[in-house]
C-alpha cells in the first residue's frame, strides 16, 4: 500500500489553537483549502516563532510543531535552526515527504533550502510581502533560484526582481474562502477598515480621509477593526477631528467577526503604503464592498477595486461611490483560495 504523502510547511508562526483566528488568517485559509482539495495529503507545519511555547499539537487535523524562537538571537538562533533541522530529519524518516513550502523568503526558507538540497526534495518559497523589499538579509544566504520562488502577486514578483535581480518563476495569488462569506446583508456601514494598527497601514491617513468626507456627509458611519501600537495615537486623532460619533474603533476581532462586518460595509478603505496582496481587500470585494487602496497588486484591473494615488483622490472616490444611488454593492470573487491551493500543489 502506498504511504500517505506529506507536505511540510515552514512558517514564522501559526495559530496556537483552533480558536486563534487572528494569527496569519490568510495562511490558515490556505491550509484549510489544501485540506479540502487534497484530503489524503498529510500536512505538518513547523512554526518557528509563534506560539510562544514549544509543543506539538493538532489544528483541524493538521500537525503543528512550534519552537518558540521569537526572542532567540545569534547563537540561540543557530541552535533553533539546528533543532528545526533535526525535527525535519525525523519527519523525513517517518513519512513520505513530497516537499517543503516556506512562507516568506526568510529564516524558514533558509532552513528549508538547506534541508531540501541535502535530501533532494522539492522546496518552494512563497514571497508574501515584506520579504520582497530591500534589505532582506536572508536572500543572499538562501540564493534562491527563480523556479523555487512563488510570488503572491505581480507587484511582489516585480519588487523582488527589482531588488534582487531574481525573477520568481511563479505567481500564485492570495484568495478567499468563499464558504466564510455571504452578501445578503443590509449595508449599514458606510466605510470600513481592518488590519494591524501599525505605521505601515497609515490609519492616520484613513482618519484624515474620513474627516474630509464628514464635512459633506456629517452622519457617515465608519468602523475600524484591529489592534496594535498605533491605537492610542489613532484614538487621540479621532478626538482631535471630533469624529467620536462617526468612527468606531473595535479593537481586535476574530476573523469571522471581521467578515460579518465586511458584509455590512459599502466601502473598504485600505490606506497601507505597501502590500503583498491584501487578503482583507479580497474578502471585502467578495463581501460586496468596493475597495479603495493605494497599491495595485496585479497587472490587470479587478472589478470594484479602485486604485488611487493620493489622500485627496481617496476622498473623492469614496464620496463619488457613496453619493451615487446607482453604485452596485455586488460580490466580486477575484481569487479563490481553492484555486491557489491547487496551483501550489501542481508545483509539487
């Protein structure tokens, strides 16, 4: 009888249990899509940094091994990699491993590259965002070949090539789990945002845009979901602009709760200055919202996704959509995670 095929995924982190939906939600959806489309495939996920505990546990039938390597530096980091390498050797001995997939071109990919080369296994590196930017010290050490690299968007492929002169051979986009969303909901929220409250996301711009719109639409109803180091600053900004009656800061919410709010939203504003391929934007489109952002992830245009180049343009486009009674808030499926999972498995 043929031994069950095993795919090893190397990731900086993963959900600590089945209730933890805020840790890398897109990667969680991807793993579930693999489970759904390849039910006989065994998946083992090695989480280098998070959860903050060393343990082996099950997550929806998948095996997760966490190493709690978040605070480890220099020599301790090398020891962490050695530990992961030993675990990989054990997994290889006990299973029919078809290959390794590394999330981000970082330390996970470095360990994955060394192990796969030594053991003649396929290894692919999914470039997911910040890893395509300049000053990624791991790229030089990994020396990835084009055929090993999978970019999550056209933009990431171009950015990686521009910075490292290596052109990823594959582009496999982010996608949505269509079962998690429906659209038959009353649109009670005019504008919504969701994400980590960090400088990169530019939520100060988000609040400034709402301030301008509120001058024309005094009763505009806005929801911003997320937690992070910028929270205090953003609360002060809301008070400064006297927008307490207009903007609700919800704090961190479970993934499913964010999706439920999206279904009630007309416009999803994404003010981030840099993105790999925003999962929340894709989900918002499928939930029936129009998306307005600064970053164009793919070469082709996507229905109901409006790209603007300035705060002023963002204000103008938002007002245009909200004030037009003919604006259709219909569902747009840009990419399904089922298709992403199938495309990734084709490589193996």
